[in-house]
C-alpha cells in the first residue's frame, strides 16, 4: 500500500468521498445523493446554502470512517474538487449572507446601457468585437444581479469568493483558493494565475471589487490544515493537509489521461465538456480562456455544452412518464430502457437534427435550442436519439475549434462521467467524431484526477505522464463505423454547422421577446 489521499468531489447532484491509494487507486468510496439539489423562487433559478455541502461532506466522511476507520486514519492528505462558477457572499464574520446562486441558475441582471463599463472600455470591447460577449458575461454574473435586486446584502459583503474558497476556509480557517479552481464569472488572468488589477476592463465586466476576492495559490500548494473544529464536525483527522487542485472538469481530464494534444477527454455529466491539454496558453474559442491544469505548467482547452446530459433528464421528465413506468416494470433505469428503444433507429434519427442550446454559451449568448427535420415518421424516441447526437455534434464543434489552435487531431478520445455507462452513447460519439473512443475504467475520474494532482505535489510521481501511466486506464474501445461516420459527417457539416448562422437573427428576436415579457 502506498500513500492514501482523502478526496471530496462535490457535484451538483451528489457528493462523493473517497480514499485513493497511490498504488491501488480507489480503495473506499461513499456517495451522498442530495434529496433536494437546489431550491428556487422561479423555475429558472437555482440556489443552495453553502453549508449544505459541508454538512453533506461530514455525513460522507463519517460514513467512510465507519466503513474502515483504520484505513481512513491512514490518509496523509486531502483535496476538495467541486463544481464551478458558484460564489458565496461572506460578511465581516465570514458568515454566508445569502444562499449561493449556482452555476446552472438562469437569472440575468439588467445592466441597462452597460453602465458597469467605463467609456473607453465600451469602445475597446466594441473594437475587438466583444461587445455582446462582455454584456452577456456581465448580465450572467451573480454579483450584478445581487447589486440590482438585493443592495442590502451587497452592502454587508466583505468577500465575494468562489464556493471552494469558503469550503477551504471552513476546513482550514484560511480563506484562499487555487488559481486553477476559479472557473466562472471572476476577473482572473488564467495565464498568470492571478486576479486582474482594478484598472483592467475585465474587472468592470464582472463587477467584483478586487478587495473582495480571496488570495490565490497555485496548484500543488498546501492551502492549510484541518482545524480541530472541522475535525470534530467531519471526523477527518485534525492537522491533515489540504492541497490546492484544479476545477472538476480539468481533474476529470487528468484522470482520463489527457495531458497533451495527442488525446482528448470528454466528460458526460450534467454539463458535458471536451478537453485537450497543452503546455501553451491559447483560447480554445474566441474570448474563451484556457484553464490551468491541476498541476503547474499546462493549460486545459475546454469547450462546454452547458446543458449536457441534463437534457436527458429534461426529456424523460417532460415526455417519458410511460417510459419511466415501463423501465421500472422491466427492472431497468429509464436511461437503459430508452437506450434499447433508440438502438434500432438509424444514425441521424431519420433526419432529425438538434442543436443543444437549452442553456446559454459564451460564444453564442443569444442562441436557443433548435430542432429541425420533423416528419410524421418521427417519434419521441427519435427526439431522444437526436438529443444524444446533438450533444455529440456540439462536442465535435468544440474539438474542431481546439484543433484549429493546436494544429493536432487527437488520436483517440477518453470518455468518463455518468453518461459513459452507456455503450450506445460512446458508439455514437465514435461515429460522429470518426475517432477511436475509449471508455474509462472508473466513472469517478474527477476523484482520481484530484488524487493524482496531490500525488504529484507530494513528489510520489515525478511527472503527469508517470501519474497517468499508473492510473489512467480504459476498459473498452469503440471504433467508428465508416458508413455511420459518413452519415454523421454530412449532417454535421451541411445541417448542424449551418443552423446557428441561419437562425442567429431569429435568436436575437427571441431574446427581445423574452426581455419584453419579463419586463411586464
């Protein structure tokens, strides 16, 4: 047995606590599914109390300790990996002022006439063609919504911190966060790993005072040690060092073995993403930064499908009540039942093509979801398959953008996350990309990548390559079917890629309608 690390992986729907050994991998695992992942005053809002996740963490770590106390007490370090783009407002006493607005929340601030920007900043963003992107980022930043709608809470605010910074504070008593773990609406220079100075235009875009942001540490540093108070609360040994790591998707990509442009990583989760890692900093899409990896020296080019497998849940909740009943009778999950139903549908869903913009993206902030090609031959199962294929098309579009930056086509793609359970999904991805797809041994690759980053920091491995050679294993290979790839290639190039340019003006009109209705 080697060195053991306690990994806490905090997701949107559940929390996982694991003990990972540097020689044997995951030794012990505990998952706590949230009864209520978030609450909201409106259907498009999503909030949760920051302490809810810490309470759930304590439940998981205590359960893990009960399973094998001797093994639990052998942990030599811990790491926290959590979902991104969620902040917490703290007062002078370091107490949360209000629930956190989660990454999946759809509220927007008004910010009429872009009053947050100085005159020269407006001119600069317009000159660079970033006017809409800057406006979209500002309207989607929770800080502006709170300033507009809850000024009394904004006045109480001392720190506006990423949620993981608050978790680090509760665990160690120190409010600080890793520079690789600040993905979202924050004024951060990812290339240099530090906050932008007050004069920088991006500070105005996000509306967060530099004095309200916590200190940054690079990945691999020790953020602090478990306090006596948190040890009593969680069962985690007092004094255990907490290491700085990266974001959830970058840890997952590391776990998948994506450490250079020769391979790509796809995460099939609530949000889906495709990641390629390079030692050079580039923007994978226009105005979209690349993120630091969970270890120093490399950058993660990531393109995200904001509403990924969330759309699967959306489908069966809206259209699949009978399917859920039939699945229960057959002893299957609804996803397994639906996979059987769509397996006989030909690639391309008989001409039904879907663009999965059920949530906004940075590159196309005005876009909405679209489906074209309906005929009387189509059923709800065609729609279900079109969702899966649409997510695949969006991920391929993301990889095309990344390849234009790296000038290298990956030899293969490793897929992990909850959706990797489905061999059908992976087979469809192989056919859409025309590239070999490999299935990770574990679905919990975020956990594994977080542990690997700590092992690197502790000098147990000498390089990311050595760590991936030890841990990044695949269990199944899916080769593209050439005929299916030809079909998907035609739909992708001649239909999918032409949808957004054709509908761009219509999407803008839809946004104007939405604004008018909500103002009333």
